[in-house]
């Protein structure tokens, strides 16, 4: 699955399930927790959705802000889990 498709699916899920004010614009690197979009309970819903949507298993040790605190961090995490990252 292309990276832009992964990002689009994540954005759509978050907008449909967590953003109830249509005036809020969610930047790719905007912190979901700091901006009050997702709380500690909501992150569990996000984790379950990521696992079921992308068919990956999220290890407890991977539940970190650097993996799940923004659309960009989630996209990069899913790409890594798929093993799609290009070698530099």
C-alpha cells in the first residue's frame, strides 16, 4: 500500500471518529494528544483500528508518542511495520 494511501486512511479515520468541529484543520505533524483530539482512551481505539485496518500487530513497547501522536508518525510507523521504508 502506498504511503500516501496509508496517510489518507489514517486522516479519514481520525476526522470521522475524533474531530467533531469542521473548522479544525489537522496538520500531518500536529500532536493529537496536545491538541485534545485523542485522549488515552481514544489512543486504544486508534491502536485497534490500525491493527485491523493494516493487518499489523502493535507491540506494547511500540505504543509511544513517536509512533502514534500525529498522522505523520502513524504513517511512518505503519510503513515501517510493512517494511516499506526505502534504504537510505
